[in-house]
C-alpha cells in the first residue's frame, strides 16, 4: 500500500510538471507562396536576429545575394566585429533552391558539405523587407533593403515573428551604420 501511494504521488507530480513545462512550437511553418529570385537578389541589411555564435559581436551586418547561371545563389555575409576594432568579417556561401514551386525554401552552405535551412517567411510585395527563418525556429532574421526601418514596421514584423512561433524576446537588434 505504501508503494502504491508513493507511485500515485510521483505520477501526479510528473503529470503536473509535464503540463506546466513550456511548450515548444512544433506547428508547421509556412514560407511565402512565391519569390522572384531576381528581385530578391542584391543587398539586405540585418535589422534583428536570434543570437548565434557565428554573428557574435557583429554590427553593421549585411547579406549580398547574386543569382548564378546554374540557378544557385552566391551569398556574401559581412559584419563589423566590435571587439576587434571594427574589423570586417566576411563569410561567402552558396544557396540552392529546394522548393522550385515557390523559390521560398532554400538551403545555404558556408562550409561544404553542410547546409542549413533558409526559408523566406514574409516578403514585402516590393521586396523592401523580409523575415527569414528555419523550420526548427532556432534561427530568425528581419532583413531590410535599408539599414533603418520605421518603428511601426519593426513592431509589425516582431508581431509576425511571434505569430510564426518564434520568441521575440530572444531577438537582438542589429546596430547598423547610418548611410
């Protein structure tokens, strides 16, 4: 009888802990219906991002995309390393489209043979701003064609990030240089 009571108490505690534990968003993530890659190429400024080691200490972050003849996209990411006297850090990579119906789901590699997801989750009709993320919700970026965006637009994009199942409290606002 004593063991049965202990078993019941432990079971109740485990159920209570499972119910109260924060839930990770596992709902399917949708990319935009279509991306014109020729319009998407060019320079994008990073407005905000989730923290990750490969951009630690970076400011003035940009991404330049150029469409290649074979259909891949050359990627050049650059940033200024604040703790290294603003030394410019560059990372060159390659992206390939994995969903040719929409062109919105890509795989990007900066170190072959490793590729990571790059999904365009929101895209301005005039290709002036975008939200890019991964279906794992481990990475997310707000990108813009200009280094600064209006506060109201930023608030809307942050709400979109919440809607997509990301935690906006984890966002790092990227310090950009004025142009």
